[in-house]
C-alpha cells in the first residue's frame, strides 16, 4: 500500500471566514493539527487555558500571541514555541495568510 501524500499549502482554503482546524495525525497521547487563521484573533475576554502542553510552529504569515500579564510575542514564519499546560494565552492578531502547525501532547 502506497501512503497518501498531502500538502499543507495546496489545500483550497477560503481566504475569508472562520479559523480552520485540520487534524493531521492523532495518537493516544498527542494530536497534530494545522490551523489557518485568516486574520483571526481571540475574543477580548477569551483565554486558552489548556490541560496539555502545545508546541506551535508558525509556517506562514505573522501572528501575535498574548500571555497572561500582557506579555506579547511577535511571531514570523519559522518561529516556534512550547506553551506549557495552563499557561493562559490568546491570539492577539494574525495575518490573513497565517498557517500554523500545532502539536498537543498529553
């Protein structure tokens, strides 16, 4: 059996609309997903407070993540970070072409 080849950048993403989450691979203790942001930002009073660690790589575009205490991280394509469990954060701003790769570990 020949594996199926896919391409993150060849998908026909609509240029507008809600943020898109695509699970690429999943196991007993992890989930790998791509996220297409399209200029997305978190609601004003919303904070991610996740049970698991999340490794995030910005593949394309730009983004700003805000962490509790008003610490901002400006990200460009190629930047990555590990967000520990319960590290409260939100998406402050993304470019219309932002594509992320996120690995959630448990």
